[in-house]
C-alpha cells in the first residue's frame, strides 16, 4: 500500500514566488508542485498560459527539484471571450520574469495551439497542461490534436473540470474521456484532472499521484495549503486597499474643503447635541 511521509525539505512546504491575477489556478499550486515531483517530465507543454500562475508553478518546482525539464508556454497572449481580452503587457511581464528567474527551463511560444503543434515531434511531451478555451469543442479538439505528441510516460492535466457555467465544457469532456484511461482528480476550486495516457508510466509515480488525490489526509492538506496561499494573497490586496484608503482619507482631512465643511457643520452638530440631551 502506498504511503507518503512529509519530510522537512518536501516541496509541499514551498510557497509560490509569483502570484498574479487571475486567481483561478492559485489553489492548485501545491498540487502542481507534487505533480512535477512525481512525474519528473523532461518536456512540459502548457496550452493556455495567460498571466502565468500555473506555468511559474511548474518552473519553480523544476528549479526546486533540480530537474532538467524544458517548460513550453503556448498562447497567443491576446485572450478570448471566456478569459477576456488584454494587451501586450501580460506577455511582456511574464516573458521578463521567466527570463530572469527561469532562463534554463522556461520557453514562451507566441502562437496558436495548432500552429505550435507542428513544432513538437510525436511521442515527445511528458506532461501536457490543457488550459485554453474551455468550450466542449475546444477542449476536445486540443486533446485529440495533441494526444499523438504525448510520450509513453505521458500525462495530461485538465483545468476547470468542476466548472459548469454556461459555455464551459471541460467537465463534460473530462467525464467522457477519463474512463478510457487511469486518472486522478482534485475536485475543489475549479477542479484539476490528471489523465494517465502513456503506456509506460512509472507505477510508483502513478501510485503516488493517485494516493494524494484519494487519501483523506493528503487531499485536505493540499486543499488547505492551496486555500492558505489564495487567502494570503487576498489579505495582502485588502491591506493595500485599506492603506490606500487611509491615505486618501488623511489627505482629505488636511484639505481646505474638509476644514470648511467642518466649520459649516458645527451649528448642526451643536443642535444635534442639544436634541440628544433633551431626549435623554
């Protein structure tokens, strides 16, 4: 029976070095760390990177574990109708961050998924992360288009398997396809599915991934650590907003308009005090 013990230097205890908007992948950062630890891919490809929370998670794990993995981020960095459209600053910021922090592992490819597909040999990708357009037709197309590129130890990650909003079809395709392969799934937040498509996946690595997705203690640990990371970021944003509001209020109190307003209101305050005393 598989049993995994936490060591003092376990990657589980690592905190992300970079978190940005949007926040929908943040809760899976601890899971992402463990997936890299157990799968040890030589070639990782991500379809749909946006601002890079998941991509930076994978690269941070590669660095922490001293792996020689090459991580490819593929995106047009223009957005879509589900994620929203955005300007070039998203790509520029991520490119510069990866250039400084992960020059050995991170490679950004600014192309459509179908265009980038031609750059990879069949049986060459060990870990594929599908996180592009989330309609049923799009995820199905991406899966079958890229499936031949997966190696004999290949694993595919599906983000948003728990999202059932209008227009999101990953959950539907995931439930159709997972029965054809071995799989693990993390059903909190937006959901993350792990599909074992390779015929020669190391059984110990596979068992480890299955274990942390099914064992009650590990499931709770990973979910709580992910929520801690998410809430810690939210708290920082709230502290920043509060500090900014306090500065605005302090500046207003020093303004001439505030002082004039206080003088004009003084008769009203005097009258209200008299009324309150009379009532008491």
